[in-house]
């Protein structure tokens, strides 16, 4: 038996982490059962940890327990496994390296461009340069770097690393990520280049710095300068030689600077202006500046470039030239072109063509003032009173590239400091172009794919891939709602999708990083903004932060990660944050209306506090009317989520040994359940065709016995009466197919899944969608993963794959609908499990493959139960 898929803190051979007792992981290959392991860790040739032979089947969350580790330590580790026959396999090897752990490790100084930013001016990209000389062959070289802004670094003209839009998105008031790059080959010239062969020589370090999230246009209304007006850079290049000596090249005022390079304008959302005839002169010097934060490692996967899509040229009915890349993505656009000096190519990027077949950005743009604006104007924008703004307005986001040719031959371009949500590009130019010279590049955090799913209905398969593409389009260091208009980390969107996300891709380190953002943004009263990290427009996002379903993400996401990955550390790290929010709910129970409070014997367990978004984006016919003044209290949704949150908090507190807390949360969970039943069952019951009102009490566990059965029957009736079309919004869409299945009506669930009449998932597929729409009508964003959260059901019910504790699965497929087969695989923390069922003339065949060192309870559709070890197991059920 041999260990495979070795990882450290969920990452493959991470560089520059700041966890000094990192946890180690592996999966097993060959053999049935791991009976023992031995880990050996080596630093600089010396063994710093040797576990010896440890009798255990454990292969996850094993914390390093050797000699203390410090900054820059590189540890090579190996693991040897013993199988069920006590035979040792070959050792498998991996490594990890620590970054700069203490503020004193940074000898670099913060620098900025030689200018003073003024209001209402957007500046070209800053270009910094420093020459340095190496004294001989380098044993290793590391570049530690970060910025307030986004940077791209080069050594001798070659790009450093694969991280795109570094240092990533955080709340720059609280956290600033830095990156560690292995640049040994770049400074020794190994491989290609003028210094091939190594040795001493002269080198050039260049860094370009753009506005990014720090002072660029962000959020729905394109607010600028959210975190500051002065972009700045911090970098430290350390070259270690064979004799152990080290040279350190640091950012300081010895760096040359200019902002006369080719990128004349760069904004994450608005785009780039690029003049290929220009190059930086570096005629001035950088200035020293200050920053109060000490950079920290993200311990996360990097945003990188991925799939590349060629272009097809369309001519619209109006005669416009439009490039179609065939897939809606978030990413870059690139091309090669030759023209006269100054000849211009303009690209405008968008998701859709309008009903007349013309290019449009109308579904993603709003308007904002051309000049910077304050809170009064912000309020007008938020409330839709744009007509009252007297200043000149402009669309946001522009999603536009303006390229000027150099006139010296074929120019090559790809965006570097802007990321767009698009499938189409409107081309405006008099340059002769060939569509074969254009391409689109997907950019998203480099999360390994976890799950695959295929069935006999190609439309269902396409919808699953649409969901995966919406995830890719919105998982760029932060789980955002859409890659165009808002591009914001809405908490509710993330919490309803996290389980589906985990089936599609390995999201453990990604969400660990984002939960740090959540903790950073928590307010003193225990609440948070509805958007994390902070992106301005606090009047809107902070006030909606208490909304149930959104605010509860602080509890529900850590809980779900704990259950899926068996990672108790995630709930331990987040416990204080979770507890403070739970206490806020407890402190604010009760009806807001004194008369209602007096009339309700369970008032102490009713919840209404704050502004609540409700179900959000149900089909139009079901949406609550929006009153002109006060917001509705949404007592039903709020009390349901009081119960749901308290139930989870009680389980978490009990697991962590907080006995008093567990009792408190359990009391409020029981009380909220009783209050909910009093309000919405005792007083008239639930008799409605509004699916969300029926799904919610079933999915959140608010009903038992006969009341539950009656609501299940009413839900089935509501779905049938609506022709099996979807009638739920954000909060209940993930639950509707499970609720129908739990009611014993998987047949109804399958009919809803396979229905292609709008509103439905497959209606979007039939409309040509390549990603998931935000709303059922297709009038808003066309790249929004939330309605795709139902794909969890495809994995855990249709295919029946569920993680059920350490080294254990439950595989309980539920065949149905018109499907004749389902084939799925899920690479879990414990290995890859496969589930395949197929209807044949002989009956139903079910094939399950269980990875080494795990077991599975197989529950067959005919009610049979089998417990099986590692290996492939086939079952046939005859009619």
C-alpha cells in the first residue's frame, strides 16, 4: 500500500504558508486497509520529526509534531503505510515551506509612485524597477511580495509565478495577503535565457502596480478609492547561495519608477487602455511610504489562468462585428494584431446578445457619476433615484479594452489587471483582424475538480456543467455573486452553495481563507455586512447584513465544512465569531410590534430584528410586494432561521465542550420551533401554492409527525399544480428536490429536475445558457451560481454519494425520472468514491467503487443494505 495525493493543509506542496504546526493528508492506493503509518520530516538534511510506526487507519488532519519550525523553513516529509497484512509499502514524498512569520522578517519598506494622487483622477499603472547582481549559483531564491493594489512581477522579463490579480481580495483595513514565489530558476538562468548555466550576473526585477480592489472601481455602483488613494508595493527578494550566505534585495527608494508604460488605464471592472508603442522609462525614483498592516500568508489556492477559448466572428443584424467565445466565463481577453502606430482596437465585453441578436451590456450595467461621489449620491444610487443626480453619469462596469497598435509589426496583448464576465466581445476597429487571433482565458482560483456527474439526459449534464462554470466564474479568491455588475461576496449566496461547491471542486482552503474575511468584517454587536470582504456602499450592505439566510453563513458554512471534511479546527477557529452572532439573535428575539408580542405566548422565541431579504428572487408571481416605506418583518423566514442557526450552534458547542452554551442554544432552538409551529401551523396551517413557504419548514426541520406529512403532501400538490416548474428563490431552491425526495416522492423531484418549461433549470439550458442565471426570467446576471445549488442533489441523492465520517461513506442512489443511467465520482478527503447505476432489461444494476482504507454502507433502492470494504462491488436488482 502506498500513500497518494499527499497534501499539507489541503494544499499540494505549499510555499510560504504561516501555519507552524501544519496538518498532513494523504489517500491510500492499493490494498484494502491501512493499519499503520510512519511520517518522517526532514529540514536542511536533519530529521525533525519521526513518528515511528503508528498503528492507525488515520490519513487526515495529522498535525506536525516535530521540532519547532520558523520563518523560511523548508520541510520534506514522507509517509510509509502498512496494509491489512502488515506489509510496508514504498514511502511517498512531499514538502512544504514556511514564509515570513514575524514583522521583523520584513526588511523591505513600502514604496509608492513619485506623485500625489488627487481627487477625480485615475492614473496609469505604476512601473517599478531594481537591478541587482547575484554572486554565484543560487541554492534557492524567494520573492516575498504584496501590494495595496494588484501587481505583476518579472525577473529579466519573465513573469514571476502564476498568481493572477495578486495579492487577491481582502478587507484592506484588516488583512493584506502576501505571496511567496520560488524564483531560483529565474535568478540562476536555469532553462532558457541569456544566463543559462547559472553563476554570477546582473538581473532586473520589475513590478507593475495597478489599482485593483484597493482604489479601483468595485461593487454594484463602481465606488472607487474604497481603501485608499495611494497604491503601494512591498517586496523582498532573498537569494541564498550554496555556502549558506544570503543576499536580500528589498523595496526602498532605490527602486526606479515611472508610469509611462503601455498600460495607460487599468481597472478590475472597467477594463484597460493599452498603448503598445509605449514602454516605461523609469526616469524617476520610488517614494517611501507607510502601511499599518503586517502582511500575512493566505494559505490558499491561487487564482490562475485556465481554459482558453477561441473566437468565432458573428455579424449581427445591425451589422456589428461580435466575437463569440462559446462559453460565458470570468477572465481575460487576448489577441494578436498588426496596425499603424496609434491605430485603435476597442473591445466591449458582455454576457448575452439581446432579443434582436445585438450585443448588449444592459443586463449588467448601471450608471454612476463620472466624478467621485459621497454618501448622499450613494444613497440615490442605492434607492434607484438616478434621475435626481445632477452630475454627468457613466455606465459601470464598462468591461472595455482600448488597444493602440505600436506600428512595428504584430503586437501581442492580454489583459492583466482587469477581469471580465463575458461570452461576447463587440469589436470596433479599422484594423484588419482575424478572429483566429483572438482568445478568451478563464481565470479562477485553482481548486482541483472534486466531482463528476453524467446521466442519460444531456440537458441535466449541461446544467451541471453550467453550474460548475458559474462557480469558476465567481470563485476568484472570494465567492462572489456575479463577475460583472456587483462581483461581491454575498454571504447568503455562499452559504446556500457551499455543499454543491464542495462536490464540484475542492474548496476547503478557499473557504478557510474567506472565513478569515468573515471574521475580519464582524461588527462589535456580532453582526456582519451582507457582503464580505468590505467593498464600500456600507449603507446598503451593512444594513442588510442581519438578513437571515445571509447572516447565518457565519454559522452554516463552518458547520458544513466541519461535517464534510471532518475538520474540527474550522469550527474551533470560528467559534467566537459564530457565538457572537448567535448571541445577537438571542438578544433581539421578540416581535417588533408590541401588540403582536403581547398576543403571542412564545414571543421570546420569535425573531424579526433587522432588514431581511426574504426568499429572494422567487419567480415574479410569488415575490412579496415591496412597500414604499417600512420593510416587512418576514417573521416566518426569521423564526425558521432562528431555529436552524440555534440547532447548529447547539451541536457545535457540544462538540467543542461548551456545555453551557450548548444548553442555551438548544433551549432557543426548541423555543423557536414551538413559536414557528404556533404562528404558522396552529393559526390556520400552511395552505399555499408558494413552494418556498412549504419547503422551508420541511428542510429546516421545523415539523414532525402528522404536521410534517401534511405539509409534504401540500408541497407535492403545489408542484403538480404548477406543472412541475420551480417556484422557489435563493433560500429554498437548494432544498426543494431533497424535500420532495424525503416526502417519498422522488418521482416528483425528477419531473421538476427534468422539466424544461420556464421557470426551470433546463429552460435555461434550452435557451442556450452556458452558465446559471441569477433570476428565473433571465433579466439579471447570466453567471450566478446560487440557483445551481440544487446540483448537490445530483451527487448525494441521484448518485447517492455522501461522506459519513472519517474513512466512511454512505452510497444510496435514488433512480428515477426518464434517466436510464447515472455515473458519478467524488474525490473526497478520504479518496475517490464512484457510484454508477443503470437500468437494463435484466433490472437495475448498481456498481460502487470504494477507495482504499475506507468502507461504505450501500443502501440499494429495493431496501437492501450492505456494508462493503475498499474495492468495486456490483449489485443487480431484478424486477
